[in-house]
């Protein structure tokens, strides 16, 4: 199953959710899981998990023709929580437009090796992120409860539909929520014309502690965010099993 996260703008917490979703999917299901950093330039997936890898997405894009799928896991960095990490390329500008077809090929190849492929697609709908969304089983739009994010969410929904992603694959995630929102949840859902699928509590202290330690949130003390991530992952696993 391929699960992609696309932010409605920079700083919405897309990488945080992608990394922790991958860790939770591995913990809940016990099945092989990989997280892919699709952002051009130096992405943050490896940083969030405190891992370094000589093998990056760019290497896989350039060498996939000569690689057997079963050797790929041995080339990736593995975090102590059990997930494999394919970090972003160090070259700014790649993956670029010319890499879109290869991105789709890479994700299809990973799908044959891993039960769960989690993609951090960044916060821009580029040809490469569109290619990833096109082959994803689930696409999660990540927004914060503020006006810029909600405006972009409406626009992004239309763009993704034009890119050929069916509406039934798309889910709406509201990140960093609290009891004192500028825009109430009911007003957000009315404006969008549909419900919000998942909400995650704002917990900067826990997220920062996990980032500084290079570990998933689930390894820290229990709390609302940890419970929400657990519920989120279990829902994905249930849908994957139902689809299978």
C-alpha cells in the first residue's frame, strides 16, 4: 500500500506525519515499511529519524534499471524502529520534471518489496509529486487550521483532481489543532463541502523532543498525539487489509 502526504503549504507538518505514520504502520502491522523523501534538495526525513545513508532517492532514480528489487532494502538505512529510509537527494532541483516517470517506477518497485510505502511529497504539486500521488492508494492533504492553508487546500483539491487522482483516494488531515481555533472545525468542513478525516493535536514539545532524539513520537511518553497517530495507522492498516 502506498500512502502519500502532501502539505497545503510549507511548515504544516507533512514530514512529521509521514515519518511517524511510517513508524506506526511498522509497529502496528509488523510488516516491511519504507518512508521516501520525495522533496527536491535536502529533505528532512533522514534528519527527523537521525539516520544517514549514502544511498538516496537520486541514486535509486538513476540506477533502478540495473537493480533487482530484492536488493534495494539492503541499500537503505534502517531505523531502530524497523522502518527503512530512502532520504532525499542532496542535489537541489532533483527530482525534477524529467524524473517524473522514474519516480512512478521507483514507487511501483518499492510497492513490490514493502507492504507499506510512505511518501513525503512535500508542499508543492510538481510533476514528480503528481506522479507519486497518481500511483498512491491514499493521498493525505495536510493542512493547519488557518486561512492560508484552507484556501490552498481548496485549490490543491482541484489541481490533484486534474492530475488524475480519484477523489475517493484523497483524505483531509488537520494538523496542530487545539481547543481555540481561529477557524472552527464546523466552518472548515462547510467551506470544503466534506468532513475532515483526521485531526492531530498541537504538541510542539513532544514533536521537538522526538526530532532532537531522532525517534518516532511513539517511543516517547504517552499523550494525545501518540494516541492519535496509533488510531491513524490502525485505520490505514484496516483499509489495506480490507482492500487485500
